[in-house]
């Protein structure tokens, strides 16, 4: 999506501390939901 490439939006996310993953627009190997579940699992284990 175009808004994901906008410099001001990218800077806004960086200021919030959001880590941005770089990947191709079309990749069958990457699934954002799987990344979310891994991140939530790590947070759960740490608590």
C-alpha cells in the first residue's frame, strides 16, 4: 500500500518504536499473522 511507503508515516512509526519488517510485495513465505503470533508468544513467556 502506498501509505506504508510514505516517509512521514514511516517516521511516525519509528517514533512510536514500531519495528518495520522489509519484504517483497508478493512472497508466499512471509505471513504477517504468523509474525504477530510469535511476538505475542514471546511477550506471554516473558510475563
